[in-house]
C-alpha cells in the first residue's frame, strides 16, 4: 500500500466539438503525467458541453472512436483517468435510457485501459440562476442515476465518486465516507454565479465534515453566449485547508496527498466515533 498519491485536476473550457475537447485533454494529460500524476480527474461535460447533443453523441459512431482514444490515454500513461462526466446511452444494467435522454456518467478508467467503475449523477440541476441562461433543467436531457454510492481503490486510497450538483447534498458524501472514502471527487460545471457564491465553501465543508480530501475539478470560462462556468478547481485537505487551486482559465495542477494527513486528522479529532445520530 502506498502512502502517497499524486492527483491532478484538469480544468477546461469545453465546447460542442468533442474532437477539439479531446485534443485539449490530451495535451493537458501529457503535461500532468510529466509532473507525476497517477490519478487524473477531468471535469463534468468534458467532451461535450451541449445538453441537446448528449443523446446524439451517445448514439453516434463517434462515441466509440472517442472512448477508444480515452481508454488509450489511460493505458499509454498507466494512470487512473476519471472522465468527470460523459453521456451514456445505457444504464448499468445494459438497458437503453428512455425518453431520448442519457445517463450523466462519471467513468473511471484504469492503467490497463479498462473501465474500473461508473457513477451516474443522481442530483439533477433543475434550478433558476441569476445569469444570462436564467434557468437550467438537466432532467430534460438526463435520467437520474441509481442511488448507489460508489467508492473505488486507487493505490490503496479509497476514492468516492460524485458529480457537480451532488456537492450540495451532504448525505451522499457521508455515505461515501461510511464506505471508507479517503478522497471525494467533485468533477463539475458550476455556473459562474453559483460558483462564486458557494463552490469553495461547499468543497471545504464536505472535506471538514467527512475528514477526507476533496478534489473539485471545474469547467471555466464562456462556453456559449449564455453559459459561463466558474473555474477555480481546488483540492482541500481533511481539515478543510485549500492545498492547491486554479483560477479561471484552462490549466491543471498536481498535488501529492498523503495517508499520514488523513490519519493525523482522524486520530486527533475522532468525529465519527462521537456521532450520536
């Protein structure tokens, strides 16, 4: 079991063109790996930032081409690659998603180029926001995932999976912590308005209350005339301290997290053993 894990956050301004997005992802992964990254996390909507095109891409021949390239990237670099979200035509049981929608799926790919796990987003962003888009209704394009928390092992670290709007629902992260999570992943496409108000607060809170590292990997910039995301991808310690962060342009960071920091936090303040409810 390793005592450290080098994690990377890759922040993007994804578009409607999956080929352009793949080119940018490839460039940034190459750089992150050269800096030692073993677990590389991409944001939500990484290869397609266009809700109305999700079903089309999921059904098209391009889907297989894209996935073969992504699987190849993980194998080439011998890394764990987390595709923050990408539309899936099928449920985990192999059934086609109904009503012309898709599952918004976080895919985890192993160093052998094989899919390790999938997590389908369970909280859908159907809200009003004071920005140019004004309102969002993910349920028009996305079917809710099954209520099954997902934790995977990466070099002895337990990694809990989630997507974007999930971060506002602490019960999911408590369930992941109870499954033994050491690191909570939050790939996202947080709007600029909601991100500026709540992004860092929510990431820090999820870290503090669960005594886990939290890695939030966001989209950034303008994706259309009405859609702007916040950026500011960040890693928080089990004590809620920000360890690494980005600003508002496409870039990446890498950081070595340690088992020792987790153990020190949990031993000095054993919150889980103090719980009463």
